[in-house]
């Protein structure tokens, strides 16, 4: 049997300026632009391998060792677009094998819990689309390919790039330019670090897709967020990244997480993604920053209770002294603070 293979990994990205709301459900066009930080390749990621050959009889997906359906409209849209681009390539060069007419086998594996608000769909669709684009040897730029990943899951378009990424909402007419672009590579700000506090690894109650549409339909707060708050923050946050302005980046990140969760609460009926532990983490972060009288840590929460903390490498010990003490998880962490100093924050 003749088979052709390609593999890729796509990391999870965590939004610091949140995408929440679609203006076109079929094309996954967002109601606002967003910004994210992509985690390192060897942290949370999806590994996807694809193969094609003339003798394969069906498209097939194996996710985390289990065969899953490829029937969803989103997946079918991605496959259709990728096959179309490959077909254009084959039409321009008759010697190319007819990949566009053959079936695909896709094997995908996450190294973290699926659908627990850790952006698994982002890494999943990004890896799927990039692996097939690689197999098909498509000449399009990553930004162009990101438009296809976007149709799989909005936030997936941002996982095609490492580092700091903007997803531009695109024009109001047809959104044909709604794509991901790099704001700065990871190496631009090597001191920036992220930590994930896994509060719960179970599946989220309200899936993002239905949750955000209910917000669009019912929240008054959301209208203000989309009209004024996010467009302003989009420019400010890009500038803070380019200028490595940590206090500003941190403040915008925390405020936007709070604004997103406020619109969830303003949805009717309300959506709760954070739980009491999440709220305890928020309080602790503000206490840590107040204690040092500087911005040591910034938090952000997606559509789930897990916290993502951003901090500068030089402040790692300042942050984790408090985190470990508060959550009693790890003993033996070196800290220059006495128990009394730490105790006042618990
Ligand atoms: C984000 N989230 O910007 C926001 C913040 C969750 C909270 O993107 O319907 O899984 O597949 O486009 O991308 C989650 O939404 O939704 C998300 P679909 P997606 O990361």
C-alpha cells in the first residue's frame, strides 16, 4: 500500500484579550479581535499525524486512542478547504499525486485534558489543519492557513503561531481577512512565563460555542465590551507587548478576563465558568501584587475554572512562595519569607 505521511504539533494558546461572540456562525467570524500567548511547544500541545493514499476507503480520525466522528460541519469545512487548495496545486502541476481525491487517516493526541477549558479545540484544529497543509505541501502563508483553522474553532487560528498572536476580526462585509497574525515571536520577551493552576480537569458545563451565542443574544454589557472596550484594549495590548511594558500588559490581561466573565454573568440565564477556588486565586494575585507594591502576577481565566498566571521569570520565587503556601501542594519550596509574613495572605 502506498501512503504519504506528515506530522505536526500545535500548542495551546491562552487569550489575554478574549474572543467571545460570533457575527457569523458558519464562517466563525468573531464580534471582536483578540490576542493570545501561545504556550511553548513542549508544554500543552496536540500532536497530529496524517496520512493519505489511493487505497484508503474512508476519512478516519483517532483522537487520544479512540475513533471519533469526522462528520461535524466544522471539520468537514476544514477538510473541504484544504482539499480545494490541494486541487488548485494539482491543476497547476499534472505530475503531483492526486491527494485531493484520496481519503485521510488522522491520528491526534493531547497531552492534557480535553474540553476542560484548556483550549484543547484550539490546539486540536490548529494541528489538524497544519498537518494536512504540510502533507499537501500547500504554498500559502500561515496567516492564510489560519483562516481554515478558524472555521474549525475560532481560537484555533491563533495556535498556528508561537509567541504573541492577534486574531484580526476582519472586514464587516465578508470577513475574508479574518486571520491570525504574529504580534511578536516568543523570543521577543523571553522573561515572560506562564503557569497553569488546574482547578478542575473535568469537562466544562457550558460549551464555548453555545455560551458565547447566548451572551451575544442576551447581554447588554457585551454590547459595550465589543463596541468600545475591546477595540481600545486591542491596540493598547499590542503596544504593551511590543514595548515589553509588563505592568500595562498585566493590567489589561486581568481586566479583560474580568470583563469577559462579567459578560458571562450578564448572560441570561447566567454562565459561571469560575468557581470559588478561581476567585480565591484572583484575590491572592491582587494580594501578592499589593504586598510587593509591584505587579508580580497577572491572571486570566477562559471558559472554565482553571487559572493561567503570567509573570516575569525574575519574580518566580515571589509568586510561588505564596501559591504553594496557600494551596499547600508542595513542601520544601525555598522562600525568604517567614511563615508569619505568608500567613497574612491565607
Ligand atoms: C479565547 N475562548 O479567546 C476565548 C476566551 C474561551 C474564552 O476561544 O465556537 O473554542 O470553536 O469558535 O474557539 C473558546 O472558544 O469557540 C475561546 P468556537 P472556541 O480563547
